[in-house]
C-alpha cells in the first residue's frame, strides 16, 4: 500500500484536496479532525491539567486555549507534546487498518508534516499550493482570523516554496474547486497504477 502524506501551508486547499481523495474512495485521515475528537476525549484531562480553565463541560474550548498560547511559543510546544503522540498513534492505527483491508493507497493529512521533524514512514508527500495573495485572502476570510494570528501561523510554517522543493506531488488549488478535484482524480489514477506496479 502506498502511504501518502498530504500537507501544505494554511489556506492552500488541503481540506478540499482531502475531501476529493475521499470522494474517490481513497481512505483518508485528517489530523485536524483527530485533534477535534481528542479535544472531546482522551486529550481533555492532560490539556486541562497543563492549561487550567480551557475545558468547558468536558470539552477543550479552542478559543480559550488559543488565548493562553498567543505569544508563548514554549507553551505551544507543551501542548504539542501532549497532543501529537495521541495523533501519531491514531495515524499508525489508520494506516495499519487500511493496509490490512488491502487498500492500494491511503492519504494522511498532516498540516506540519515537514515542520515537526517526525519520520512518518510515508512513501510520498503531496503538497497543496496557491499563490500567496490568494492564500492570504482565503485565510483572512476565516472566522476569528486576524492579520496578527495569520502572521504567527505563517511564522511556524515552512514557506510554500520550500514545501514544493520537498514534495513528491504538487496540487495547485488556485483555480476552482472543480479544477482541484480534477487534478486529484488524475493523481489518484496515476497512484493506483503505481501501487499495482509495486
């Protein structure tokens, strides 16, 4: 089975691409969704212990957590030390299950795939890209996003150009969603042929 990572900077179309893979019958894993689930389950107690007051009715309130993290990079590292191992365990389980079912390919969406220095054991990496003006427009249109918050997020991410250099495959999402979906469909066809040839 081809184990594929999907990554890209903020607002470059990762979610759109991941949904396109899923709609084509490819098993997909979203790290963001896994974190949402963990913030309602296994991560609540350890995160609340490290960041008192961030849980409400047994669920981590992301806004409260975000307020405690802004301007404190060492606290972000503390949070990642709690959450990332839980996400990695879920990724391993997902890939193991997909391989056991005999899937040809599986895609794991990992936003900070290059940045976090983890060897994910992937066969290839897909990077979503978009021109920077469009990236900023999309990001700033998100609820609760500010210029300051966006700058802080971008400061933690490798520049798009660097991600492109490290990519095995690139999906440009600058055009319409339909155009992105077509690009994903072409890539899936190619990847399935590669998987069969292995």
